[in-house]
C-alpha cells in the first residue's frame, strides 16, 4: 500500500484529489482559523489553492493528515504554524505603478489640490494596505515627490502594511532589481 493511500481515510470524501485527504471539515476548520486570525474569507471554491499551499506545510512538518494539521494550528502550541499558514495562504501580487489609474487619481485628485494645504503646515497620511513587497508604497512616495520635491520637509507619511510577515520583511528591505522598476 502506498504512503498516500495510508494517509487517506476511506470514510471521508476528499475535496481535492492529491497526496492527502482534504475534507470539507478540514477546509472549514482552516477557513474559520484564517478568518479569525486575519479576516480572510475563503469559500470552498478555494479548496484546491488551500490544499496545494498547505500540503507543503504538512510535508515539512511530517504530519500524516490535514486533520492533524488542523489540530496543530488550532492548539496553543500551533501559534507559530498559524503564522506560517497565513503566509502560505496569502497571494503577493505587486509591481511599481501597478494599477496606474490609482496613481493618476492620487496625483490629480489628492496631491495637487493639497499642495497649498501641505505647504502651509497641513499634514497628510497615506496608507498602502496589502503592500506586498513594497512596490506600491514606494510608487506612492515617488508620486508624492513628483509634485512635492520638498515632501521630506513636510508632514507627509505613508504607512505600508501587509499580513504576510515574510513579504513585509522584503518591503522593509526595499531592495529591487533594476528590471522591476517600470515607471509610467
């Protein structure tokens, strides 16, 4: 009997065909945990994605079943793995000036009208949620500098956040290959 056959439980139907049995109950437990931890709502249409990303975690941890994985991540001892699960389930899509119309809007509707206000001592706070590896917030900063070269002397701040701790570390490092810089 193969290792994958041993991992499968014959009385539980798997949502996804693969090395491990991945039942609706497993999916619902993972979905509830990820919603509780990060507010991510996963529907069963994402079962294949969840399976493929977390099957790697089961292999790394040497766990025989998703049921065992669910028990681990739900336990107090699974706090570190819950972080790894979250990182595995997030999708990091970014590039400089991604969605150019957003930067046009920032420039035309927010920054240009605010120049007198900012130069008069006003403050501006910009937020790049789900910043991934940081290209969007740096694009925001470059957009600000394009109309306000003295921005470092003004009260303008950009907050960049993401729920994936690995990708956020890349954003903090702010090191990008030249071929990734694509200005409009």
